[in-house]
C-alpha cells in the first residue's frame, strides 16, 4: 500500500530560522559524510536553507511555497499561459532563479496552484499584498497563504500527518530528473553500495536495497527499502523531505539546477511495481533551470567509492 507525501503544510508564522537563499559558497567547508552514532545512516548539515551531507552531492533545500487560489473564466484552457505569467512576475519580484516549480496537482478540483520559491519568507509578505487578488484578463489569482518548509513549526505539523491509517510502510519512492542519473539498463538498476543515490537514501535510515527505475518521461524513480523496524527510515525521510526541493551543485552551471521534491511511501514491493509500470502522479512540474548534459561515460572506469550512478559525475 502507498501513502502520498502530501500533507497540510505548516503556514509561515513570521519566524524564519534558516534565513538566506543564496547557495553556500564553494569555499565553505562541508562536513564529510559520516554515520550517526549507533546507526548506519548519514546526516544533513544545514547552512541557512541548504542541506548538505557530502561535498558535490545532491542536497535538500528548505523552500517557501505560495498557495494560490485561481478563478478562471475559460476552465483549463488558460492554465499553461497562467503558469508562465505567474513564473514571470515572481521571477521579476524575487530574482531569475526564484521559481523552482509550479505544482498543479488536482487543479481541476481545487483550483489551486502551489508555487515553489527560493526566497526569504519575509519578502513574500509585501509581494503577497499585490495578489489579493491579482486580476489578469479572464483570471483572478489570490495568494492565500505562505508555507515555509524551513519554519520551526513545519516538522511538528508533519508528525501529526504521518500514516494516519496505520499502513505497513518500509520504503520510499522519490522522483528524480533523469539528467541527474546514469543508467545501465532500461529496467530497474540496482544502486551499488557506496554509490551516490544509495548513500543519499542512507541519510534517513539503514538501507536494505535501492534501485533506480526509469520511465518513458524525464523522471527516474529512486525506490528504497529500509531495514528499520516500524517504518522508521521512511518516516525520517518523510519529515526531512516533505515540502522541500532537491539541488544539484554539479549541474548548476547556468543557474541553480533544482527540482520540486515529490515522494511516496509504502511497501517496497508495491512501490517498485508501481515505478516499473511507469506510473507517474497526475502532476506537471516546470523545472527551473537549463538542462546541462552529463559527461560521456569514460572508456575505462571502475566503480570505486562515492559515485553518481554509475560513474563519477564531473563539473561541466
């Protein structure tokens, strides 16, 4: 059985304990990957909003969300152009890399858009006044609320949302952009111990197995089974990842290469079957950055130490 990671998010309470949205300096020391005492998993170290666990590895970003209610005269016909207009206006207000993505899950039923922002939550206070509502031809957009995934209230609220039906949960399936992974086969690819995505999964608990499953779209699923009893590994991932974004420092050449984070939790076998069928949530995301091609596979290489699947990823 599968539980979606969606949850009533924590609203901004005026307190921003992780101020700053510029990427950490390349000169700033990043603690080496290390296991927590008495465990087999690694740890995220936060510098302002940026969570790192190893140098030159995909990290986690505590982003801000704008919850927007939409009144539209012509149904879904204008949705694509509306998303483009929202992106344009918010990038003008907050900066060219400010909009990480726009999530339109269940827009047809709820008439709501969630805009993922890389900015100070305080900046949203003044900007929100301009969207109460913002009137465009045939459309009214109201910025209803601001959700800060870095707020001190975020995790306590998530704790009340975990697995309300008491489902059996031992795994996680995480969506990744396919430009961040290199696959050996068209089917499920087993992540080797010491590889980048295997170790990423270890941040949250002891990993029994992990694999990368491609789809026909530009998404690859990272499916993980944890050994922790009672679903503790999946629960740790749920608390650490819900409402966040992922950031790849090695492909951030022409801008910050980020993606909105989306994960589901359930039994490993069910998650793997779902991923193998190429099933994706009914969601359209707009990636924020220019796609940067990965380096070609070396003619001769060996799998040694920390790697991206399945060979070291180098700076462009």
